[in-house]
C-alpha cells in the first residue's frame, strides 16, 4: 500500500520551485510507504522529436558515456548522457521509441525508467526523504510532478518495483490500492498487445493497460474511463502526462484521495497533510474526487 | 446379492446428500467447527529426540521454562504469559456466558490470556480473566472505548482461518435480548456482518488506525493483528509495516460457530505452511522475536504446541480444543445430539444454539449444563497437560526453554509436510522445493 | 482558553493534555491534516481545531465538544459514544462510523459511507452525502439537508434516515416510509439541536424494509 501525490503548477512563475513545493508533499507520505519512493518530473522539454530517456543501473561506476557513445555510433547521431545518482538521462535528436528500441536490443540489462520528450522518472528503495535528496528533487524545476511512496504488498521491494511506472511516452502512473485481476490482464497485454513488463507489480499492469488504450487512439480520459470497466480491485490512480495529470478512483472508493486547487496550482494526495504546506492552501478549494470519475488538469 | 461396486470418489453418499439438501433449501449450508477435510498438519512432523549427539534434560529437577512476553515493541505494558498457549477469540453470542467465564478462570489459573470476540466484552469475562485480549472487528459490535481501555491488549481482526475474507455470522436463534443489546441488533434476527472494517482498508490506512488506537489507550497496550492464513507472507510483512506488536495467524483448520461449509473447506491454507511463511516473513524484516507470532488453527496436543514453537512461533492459541475440554462433543445428553441429526464426536451444530453440553448456546436451560467452576477445572487440566507434553518433548530435545526448539529438531513423514514446513523428509536430506 | 500549537508540539502531547483535562477550552493551531486529533476524550472539554484535520478526528469521543473550522479526513467521530462534534467544512469517508451516541454535525458535504454501521447517535449533514451512506446502519439517525448518493441505507437495520434533497438510489432493503407528524416533530428537534435551518416537512423518511432480517433464498439477489 502506498501514498501518492501530484502537483501541477498552473502559474509559470512558480515553476522554478516545483521541487521545493513537491518534496515536502512526498515526505508527508512516508508512514504510508516506507519501503521505496519515486518521482516523475516533467521539465526541460526536449525540442519536438527529441528523446529523453531515463535509465537505471545499480553500479555506481557504470559507464553511461560508453552507452551514449555506442548508441550515437549505431544511430548516427549525437547522444549525451547525464548521471543522476543511480540513474542517467540520455538525450538524443531522435524519436524516443527509436532510442528505446536500441537500448532494449543492445543493452537489455539496463532498466528503462522512462522515455519520452519531457518526462524524467527517478525511483529507489529507501525512505522518501533519502530518495528525494539523492536525485536532487528539492531543487528541481518544471511544470508538474507525480510521486509515490511504497509499502509493498504482494510484489518485491525493488528499485524497479517502485512507482511511477512508465509504459508509454511521457506517460506515468502511480497507484494506491490493490488490483485483483492483474495477472490475466498482464498476460493478455503482453501476448496480444505487445506491451513489455519489467516487474510482477499490479500497478505496472495498470500503466500498461493505459499505454495499450492510448496506442489504440484513446485520449487519456477515454483510457481511464475504459479502465473502470476493465480493471478490478481497489485503486486511486494519478497519471502524469506530457501536459498535466489525471486522477481516477474505483467505484467503491475505499482508498483515500484529496484534491486542492488555487489559481496557481492544483494538487492531489492520499492525505490532506501532504497538501498542508502548499502556498495559500488555506484559501484553496479542497475536495474529494468522486468514485469512477476521471479528473484531468493541464494544458489543453 | 451384494453390490461389489465401490462408492464413487467424486460423488460419495455425503456429496449426493449435500446436493439434494441444496436442491431442497436453495441456500448454502451453514455450520460450526473448522475445516474437516484432511490436510497436511503437525501430525506429519516428528521430533528428533536426544541420543548420542544430543542430550536430554531430566524431567524433574532440570528446568524447561515456558514463559513468553507478547508485544513489547511499542506498548508500555506488554503481555506476560506463564505458558505459550492462549485462548483464542470466541464471541459471547457464539458461546454462552458460562463458557466464557470457565475459560477465563482457567486462563487466569494457568497465567495466560483469553480473547473476546464479535459482540464485545462481558463483565463476566473481564472479571474471570486476569489477562484479556480485546478483539477489534469489522462489525464493531459492542465496541466502546471504555472496553478498549479495560482490555490488556487489542487484537485488530482482519480475518480468521475458518473464513478469510468473510465477516461474522450469528443466527437469530442465538440473538437473545442480552446478545441483541450488546450488538445493537433487534432480538431474534439473523445477523449480517461486514467483511471489511468500516473506516480503514489496507495496511497503509491500518497504520493510521493503529496509531489512533494507541492514542486512545495511552500507548500502553500491545496491538495484535489477526489474519486468516492465505497470502501469509505478505500479510505478516504488512502487519509489521503497519505497526503491529504481535501477529496472529489462524490456519484453515481454525474453528467458527457459524459459517458457510464451503467457505470453511475451500478458503485458506493449512496451519502448517502458514507458520513457516509467517516466520520467514518476520525474519526477512528482522522482526522475528521482536514482533511476536501467535499461531492457531487445529492446535490439539502438546505435540502441536511444540511443533509450532519449533517452527518459530512465539505462542499458540486454542479455540475448538478449549471448548472440547469444556465437553464439546463429549458423550453426554446423547439424545440431544441425535435431535440435531448428529452424535458425539461428529457434532458441528454450534450455529443452531442447541449445544447439548451448554457451550455454544444462549438458552439458559442448556447453559445450566455447563458449570463454570467445573468447566474451568477441566480447561485448566487440559492446559496443564498441553504444557507438560510440550515440555516433555522439549526436554527430550535438550531444551531448557520451549522457545529453543527449532526446525532442525524435526523431520517430516510426508513429502507435502516436508515442503510445507521446510523440514527434511525423514531419512533423507530432501526438502522439496528447497534442496 | 489554552492554545496548543502543533507546529511546536506533537499529536501525542496534544492528546495527553486534552485527555487529562477535567474541563476547559482548548484551541489547536496548525493541525495540518494530522490524524487522531482530540481522539479518546472522556470529559466535556471544549476543543476547537483551527484548520483541517486528518483521519479519526475526535475518534471514540465521549462527552467532548469538538469543533473543526476546516475539513476532516476519514472516520471523524468514529465510534463516538456521546458529546458533540461539529465540522464546518467537508468530511471524507466513513464520517461517524459505528457511533453509539452523541451528535455529529457536518456543515459541508461528506464522501462515501457516512454513518456506516451506525449504532445510535445522530449525524446531521448540511450538504450532501456520497454513496453507501448509512450502510448497515443499526440504530440512530442520519439527516441530510442536501442530496444522497447511490445505495442509500444499503442493508439497513433500525437506523432512521431523513433526506431533503434527491436520492440517487436506494440500497438493498431501504425503503421510503411515511413522514408522520411525530417524525416531523422529532426531526425538527434534532435540526434545532444541530443548529440546522430547515423545515422538517421538506424531508423524506427512509427506513429498513426488514426483508433481510432472516436468511431466505428469495432474497439471494440482495446479499
């Protein structure tokens, strides 16, 4: 079980302090999820078709430049690598899918944490405060972020098993709850829809489901609507997209969720205390999302 | 001419009879007791007593201690027990006041605890039991903060072995005025019970609930979390992460006074693998012996007690066996068993409220058949026997404290038991699935 | 009036102070959504929480008079035995869950399962309630000035429900019943006690159909 948080900064003047606002939100959820934590940050959008891929390897001396070099050579472009603790960001003037495919083929041992144009995902085992510090999240800038603290229920406490999960470009999902039909759904998505899974985690199946729906031409709202019928179990989802984020609760709605909004920002969290430090929260509209209802915010 | 063809294994007479009962009544069969089918159990494990490489303790002057402390992790007043055998949660309503009192008196005499059940705490039980664990259930029947504070520990019930994922059940014939008042129900109706807690779902919210319970009881009392054995490894880890001081794991053989037969038989795993899974989970979190493990579900003899402890449990809990010590299924009042369509040794008719020996009933005439003092003496004798049997086996393995029993003191007689308990098949080094 | 600032002290200290007080008035500042605030009170102390509270605010309240100026999380006044709890904002799930007595007033809205398993006690909601309100409610009263969500009073026992606005749907065995003069009088007294301005005559009354009181195969669809 877990804590989830999301923050979208409507006011561009606040975006240099995204991490400063976001980090305390996630730390408040430590009791709900002491095992591991993860953050998806939307920032520094690469120009139109350029790829940004976040990768993970536990070896502190891993040679990311060598990977960038080999990929540059094979794809005949210039790819740069930037290490961020146990992760690295590869930037390339090529479609994200192409870079992803190269990595999957040529470096299958590397874990792809995220791919797209703007999204960066960092996740690790350990207390949220420690995870945030090692990836420099408190200093981060950007438009929006989604995060998660984990108390593992049925799958292992591993770096890969932490949320957010990314199965499609710039898309990420965090989940509080427990699905009950994910094993068969995972098999179907893998065998019939060609979605690749890295873990045995139910939340990754939900992310894969959304990716499949989006690939079929659905909007994120339509994909989430379809999820109400196709996913069984208890969930509050926060989904990060290129342009903003969405929230969905299952029809029974036992897992918590609270939202708050001002002219400057909109935020969600599993418990109000995550929102309590946000600027002007005392003047915010605070409400609880209805069950089986998709909520979305962001640039149109 | 005799029929030489055997009964069908798929459709023996009892299955045919059940199908025809369903065709008449159109509803599931409700009964008491635990899973009746044969499952791998402690019967399939034996101890390797002392011989040339290990030496036994003398039975009289060489101590074999049995005490255990439950719940020191956060509570300022942990539970100290003289013996590692407690009385499991059973509701007033399912059983009568005399039975509750008898169990309390016996537990007090033996230096152990009893546990309330669905419906709350009776004054008789609080008075009779020196150490009383208070169950905090999904129904919250009879739950008051005063009772919470009067208890010595709190057991948050997520489920029980007879019906993991199910709620309590008490039929109208047992909902007397007194029971009805305690549970805030109209007398004589069939009680429906919630299967989930009303104000929390999941270990992340349980963590907040446990904190609230501590705030309300001044952080004094140990908080136990009880689960029916299913995904035991995850459940025990999550209970620890949610802040439990002790975990109670109840295997599928665990009893009930009223549940659907199919639920009892087809849901849950046996106690044998559940113990092992629970201990592995605690060890993985480095919490073995720091968060105590109490195991229940078909504990019958001191041998069962010793085996559960040897696998790593800190204590066991008995339910049905304690009632049998009170004369459940004793050959008395045999006409009354017959009137229920059963006989001593096979009775599971607790749900009817017509218990021939006055235990699982609210009828005063039937209850009068159970004298609390006499019943207490029988349960005390039984608890003493369990303790002595456990000590005998522990001494034979060279242990001066029953907690020093370990898995390596045992071997299994069947492949299933070897795999479930992760002890070698006797005469081999083989643990199926492990080596 | 004693002021306790949660920016300076912790919840445990707050609750110890409140629980040990025989009487008096307390104001709690910077609650910041903390959990179990003013839980376990046993005497008629007056507590005002200035802001938003988390889960189980005034949990298991006995005699205490607790007012929250903001919103509350799950389980406000859960298992309350007596006393009064007033929330000026909104309440999350399971407001007043399993309460045996006392009065809970939510001036705003509640989300799902308001009054779940109620065992006595009164809940008055100025706004609307979410789905499964009064689920398995056994005794006591739930009054809703706004609307009620789906499955109102599912599996109801003897609790009484009054709703002024619309009801999205009724739960299993929950039925609309006649509002007699005596019901209106009783409701009017409760509204006044709660400080709710509303005409009792504008409410409709809901009660158990009592069809699920004994297991019967004909009701299998309701279980």
